[in-house]
């Protein structure tokens, strides 16, 4: 696993991720950590990422699942 870390943006919501390059393949462990953080903090910001549109689409298809909001928590749809 890479050395990714998260820092809270506010006491209640949001985190910034450091040490993750979305333009490169993301490991299953890092993807799981990112998804857990998103579920816990609702917003994850990745600063300094310079992705071409194709790289963003590839990352989204490869690792992120469609989310829907139910109440106050996102629900990850692994079938998406």
C-alpha cells in the first residue's frame, strides 16, 4: 500500500487526501481507504491533480462506484 493520508478539512465534514496520484493505477487497498474516508467524511478533496479528461474517466470507471444519498450517508453500489 502507498503512503496515503487524510487530513480533516473541518471538524464535521471533508478530508484532503495526500499521497495518491489519480493519474496512476490505484491499488485495491488505497481505493478501499479512499471509499471509507468518503463514506465517513462525505467529501474528499485531492489537490494538485492534473488529469486529462480520459484519465479522470479511466479512474472513475476503475475504482469509484456510483453513489446515492440515503439519509446522511452515501451508499456505494459495487454493481455500478
